[in-house]
């Protein structure tokens, strides 16, 4: 008899297929959000669970799942999991560190470019059929190329954002709880500033 695994949210088909090759799987293709009581009921006879960040795993839930051996969280963090309670019961906890660094940096750049070049505003203007003709000063926004970029928080994602700024020949400044080593600053082309100074020096007015 295969161990039983619960997947709390709708995941990619290949993930479900892989798990099915090793376990009996209880899936959630409707992608319903289960409350604590429902989650406890479904976990009662499960050996493992694939959780999402909205699923709270605490001592009370663990008590309702005596067979549980592994909690596998879909997320970089694990704030939704009482790791200490899991350790007391001998339940393994895993997460997915680092998998979203580049994707999050891409999204940060998408937002930066959209704000600077007024993309969302321009799209709404067009969809309202307000555009009538080309005008020289219409929805110009500001240039990103050659601008000064201030980054608050220079961890994995901050550094990934900084690397993307090279292609735009930007001047980089950053603030972090701990200053980066000089070698890392040099590699990124970033200078350290206090937060207040950074907010002034990297300020852009539209």
C-alpha cells in the first residue's frame, strides 16, 4: 500500500503526475481554500502534505494527523508552519528556497518600466478610446536608461534586480540592514546609502 499524500491547492499537472507515481494522492483540482477544520479532516490518515502559504500547520493540526511524516511547503518561506511543533512530532518540513528570485526580479522590472513609461495609464487611455491622434508630449513618462536606481533590501532578489539594471546603464545605490562586502558592491556597481539619503537621491518626479 502506497503512502497517502494530500495536495492542498491545485498544482501543475506534472507535479501531480510525479506524486501519483509514488503515492496515493488526494488532490484539489477545484483549488478550494480549506479552513483548519477541513484541512484536519483531510489530513487524518495522510502520510504527507503539500501545503501553500495560506495553510496553517500548527500543533493542533498535527494532533489531528498522527500519521503525518512530511510537510512540503510551496514557497520560499515557512511562516505558515510551526517548525518547532513539527520537530517535536518528528515531522519533516521542506520549502522551496531561491526558486522565485529571478521571477520576482523580472516582476520588479516589469513594474518599474510600467510606472516609468506610464504603460498601465496609456493602455487604459487607449481602451477607453480616448486616443485621437499622435501628440509630441503625450504620456511621455520618464527615461529608465541612465537613471539612478535605489534598491532597499539587497538580498538575493535585490541583487538580481541590480544585475538587470546594467543593461540600462543605471547608477545604483542601495540600503540594507547590513552593508554588502566591498567586492560584492563593486561587482554590482552599487554604492551604499542610508535609507533617507537614498529616498532623496533616487526620487523621480513625473
